[in-house]
């Protein structure tokens, strides 16, 4: 077994184990704190899950670096071996609904995505692979984008604020689709695209929000890009879309230039 396969199996086991821990403690009292705004929240469980992942990665692969949501763990994915971690994506959902949240991990070598994982904890659905591995959910291959599927017959997900303000034409685009969906979690939204249930997704995201999806979606015919059509920088919070590669020309007809 190669070192990459060892890391992939390690990541899957780690994510599922921590998902089980969250389920066991999901109804316990939480310590909730605000970060940048009243809707940007962190709990003691976010910190616990991230700390556990950091400890396990550093113990098993001490030469690797980590980019993570909490505690200012910053590094570049473009050099060396880098893990990108989002301990609980959809923290508000975790707090209020006890569902529609995910654990996400991505692994890069010299800026090249080797595998990604999105774990829909309450549904026990592990989206894994991409890069050097087939993109799968649990033991089933994920579908390649169906080129015949048109926007008018499909669902699109968006950040609620972008749609409400018609930011850069997002509402105009969505209104030409079958309907809008808002999930409150990038990971859950991305998982619906990977499963073929959504056509595209638009939001303002940080690298740990989109890293895993960018790896998982590439072999299935999807791109994770900025609203300007460029590759994300994996450093800053940016306006991000995950869209079918085959439909980029159609999509960019709706997206207005940044003023």
C-alpha cells in the first residue's frame, strides 16, 4: 500500500470516528461563541473535533502542515503536504437543527488535490476520493455530470444573501432554474451537487469550505471557481461557485462583473 493510500484510509477512519462522537454528544449542552458576526458561530464541539484531527494528523504524519477553520491554523496548500480541515461545516445547523452539517477534509501535495472527504454526519454518507481515487459516496460511485441536464429542469443552491440582493446576477440565474435551495452548509450543498441532486451552488466561502469539493468534483465534470471564473486562491474568503464545466458559457452569461 502506498503512503497516499495509507493517508486516504487514515482520513476516512478519522472522519467517521469523529462523526460518531458528534452523534453521541449531539444533544449535550454546547458552549457557543460568536466569531465575526452573530451568524458566524463556533462551539466547543468544533474545537474538540478540530483539535482531535490536528493531533492525529501531526502524530501520524509529522512532516505535513494543516490549514483549518479554527484557532488561526494557516498555511499554504501550494508547498509541501497540506491537510485542509473544517471540523463542523454548518455550525448553526448543528446547534439549532442537529442535522445538515458535515465534517470536511482535503489533502494536497504541492497544490495538487489528492483526495477530499465530505461526511454528512447524521445521514452517515461519506463522500470520498477525487484526485488519485474514484469519487464515491460510501461504497457507490458518484455520477458524472449529465450533459443533457438543463438548468431550467434543475435545482440551484445559493447563499441566501446573494439571492436576496441579486448579487452579481445570482437571482437572475437562479430564477431561470427550476427552483432555489438554501441549506446553510457548503458541505451539504456540495454533496447534493456530487450526487446529481443540484445543478450548481453559489456562496461566499473560505478555503476549508470548498477544498474537499474542488477535488471530489473535478473527475465528475464540475469546477470550483470564483464568480469571475478564476481558480480560488485557497487563502482568502472569496465568492465561489461549483458548476458543471460543460455549462460554463451559459452560466457566465448571467454573472455580472464585479463593480
